[in-house]
C-alpha cells in the first residue's frame, strides 16, 4: 500500500509541475493587457497613476511568484500610497484565471528588469 501511495504522489506531482510549466499564450496576454491593464500600468509597464507598481523595476511586483500575483489580480489590490486601488480582475469581469496567467507571462517577458 505504501508503494502505491508513493507512486500516486509522484504521478500527481508530475502533473502539477507540468500544469505550472505549461507554456502561456503570450498573444492572448498582450491582447488582454492592452484591453484591461494598459490604462493604469502603461504601454511600457511603467504606471500612469502615482503609487502603482512599476513592472520594469527589479524590485517591483514581478519579484513575487505567480500564485501571489494571480491572487492579487483576481481579488484586487489596495496599495498604501496609491491614488487608486486595483479592482478585482483589473475591472474586467470577463477575464479568466488563464487570461490572468497569460497576462503575467506577457508582462514578465516584456517588461521585467528593463
């Protein structure tokens, strides 16, 4: 029984890692960023509203892991010192969690550390 449990855990772990490492749709991420995020986070990843995070900063929000960032986007964020809070899903109720993951991949690829 222990051997079977260990094998099951290995299989589940392999599927979990594969799901996390699945390539994201950068075209969709770019489209959704331009539809939903660009007004506040800027065309170049630099915020247009005081107090919002700069995606190009090496010490900015992109240093966090994807799960924390997905949670922030899904639930919204009220940052101290920001002129406005980010509503859940950036105010776009049509975004899915997959869209959010695509957007994060696009942001990381396009703006991180520039």
